[in-house]
RNA sequence: UCCGCAGUAGCUCAAUGGCAGAGCACUCGGCUGUUAACCGAGGGGUUGUAGGUUCGAGUCCUACCUGCGGAG
C-alpha cells in the first residue's frame, strides 16, 4: 500500500506569468489561483461555514492559526475533540499558519532566540515558548492539510544586515521544521488523517517560506536554501508589513518566476483585490488576507468600482446595492442605506453582511481570474478590472 | 406661597476665582500570513437670563426663568 503524495499541483493553463492550476489535497481539489479566507481562531469571523460552502462563496480552503489556537482553547481541547476539522465542523481543506507571523505582529510581547520565541500570552499573560518543533507538533495535532514552516517575519524597514540575520534564522528554522514534521508524520501524530474511516489516507503537506525583506539578493538566497531543504509548496512571506507597494512587487516579480514551476506559490497575507490580480500576473497561485473579513467588520466594502465606506452619510438614503454588478445575496437583497443603518446601530448583522459581500467579491474575482487565464484573456481582464476599480462608480 | 437642590457641546457630566474639558453621539479617514464588531482625526460653547463684586466669574452676590424634591 503506497502512500500518495500529500499534495499535487498541476498547471492547466498559462497566460504570461499567470497560471491556472489544480492543487489536490487530501481534502479535495482546489482550483488556483485561489483566495483563502482567514479563520485565525477557528472561525472566519462573522461567517457561517454553510455560507463558505455555498456555491455563492465556495471557499475550498481556509486558514487557521497555530499561535492563537494553541493559546485558546489549547491543543489538548482540539485534540480531544478530534482535531481542528472536526472541532470546528469544516471538512474542506485547512491551512494553518505556523505562528511565525505573530513573532512579528506581537513584537512587544515576545523575545526571539536561536531556539525559538518566548511570548507573553495576550490572553492570560502567561509565558509561552514557540519554536519550529512546538509549531510542527501543534500543527500535527490540529491536523491541518497544509502546514507552514515556522519562520521569522522581519520588519519592512530592516537593514540588509538585520534582514540577513533574520533570513538565515528562518532558513535554520525551516530545516528544523522539516525534520520535526517528518518525525511527527512517521509517528502518526497528525489528527487530520482519519485512517479509521478510510476516507482520507494522505499526509499533511509542509510549505516552506521565503524571507529576506526588501533585499532581492537575500530573497534569492532564501529561495534557494528553502528549495534545497525541499517542501511540498513554497510561500513568499514578510510582505505587506508596511513597505512601499513597489517594494512588494519588486520582490514578488523577482522571486515568483524563479520558484519551481510544478509547485504551488503562495503569497502570504496579500491582499487587496488589485493586489490579487497583480500577484497572479507575476505567477502567484495562492493568497490569504484578513482584509475582506476585517474591513467588513469595520465598515468597508470592496466592490468592482472600488472601496465603499458604508459609514458615510451620503448612503443614508441610497437604495442601491453595494455593487450593482455583484450577484451575492447581500447585494441582491439589501441597500446601502440599510447596511449603513445596521453599521451605525452597532448591529452584528452589519458585520455578517459586509463580510459576506466582501468574501463573495474576493472569491468571485478569483473565479474570473481563473477563467480568464484558461481562456487566454487574463491580460484583458487585468486591465479592465484595474481600470474599473479606480473609476469610482459612486 | 415658602425652603432646598440643579441648569456648562446633541446627550451624560468635569473644571482650588486664573487658557471651558471628557465620554458617548455626529462627520471623515485608516485597516494586507487578525492582540482588531477595532484604531485615529475633526467639527461642535454668548457656561439658563439680566445685573453686580473683582485685575480676572462656569465658579462669589442679587433678581428673574426653567426643572426636580420637600413643606404648607
């Protein structure tokens, strides 16, 4: 009985550097380029799983976060409830971030050493230690389908010297992540395998992460060192952390085309609708971002003609939908006036409806991106999509 | 009718006789591997009215107006 590879990636169409592909995980096929909604604490905030599965959204894969789930409810709870999929009631693919991003985002609460990172828990103030080994162990126990290596995300404005030190630490942590991950797989710690039911036999996949800040030479070195270790897919991390947009596209434009052609390329934490299309144009296959969910909760809608700030008084009597050309349930049923009323009243339905629309817009945009690549019209799509975004149809 | 208490931003309230503020509300902005139903900025005033004391009054004095409580 041979074990199938944890993940396979097949490119089915190209248009310039853009590619349409099929990413096959043990929990189903994911058409790429794909946007992955972020579900940090075991929930895509303000969204029901039924909605994520509905044809309208049809999210094939969502994120979970190692650091946050490890702190609360704690890995013992999730393990005893059968792993993350069973715990949250989601049977499609899950990707877990390693906690590496929290090394950066919780800067004031942590201390980095060669061994790992010491965090002061924001939940109860306790001291917690996260390392490549701990992160791999937690992610195995969560049973996610794609595991991310434990990396260090350096500040956007880091000098070359600091970026190098950070990139080299990430490389050593990548090696340790790989080793620990392999051990855990052979020990069968992965709770997502479900051998008993026979429904799933595949193993978890492990992705490596390219770092190096804004320095292209460091990025290239990081890529070659990461590839040398060998992973099931590769991510570009450490972008969209405050740097100029031109810096991000310089890095992506330089790194993405040099990444292995037969494996998935994941641009972590990006981005706006325009960023997604621009990333695809440079050869990226996978994206995740909190923008559709977070901004939905804070009163901002993404539409085909740009951003709509639902809070603005000018919508108070506006009976139009958020986006005339959006077919989502929120746009079919509700006016800007009503959504503004809900937001201004502090009603939780405002978060639910705006998040739904934003996710629908992001996921539909990616559907159209995939189709345009398959039909060879991606460049035309990119131009028209971008022009319309800045046209402001208010 | 008398006694007491209170009148300050749209609302609830601050301000030893020394530059009239806060929270909420409102208006606008931000948010990119979520410490975020969050964060930031802005506009808002004849301090109930009329006098007086004082170098200087939201603050002290007098009268009046309004509200609340008590007595009769």
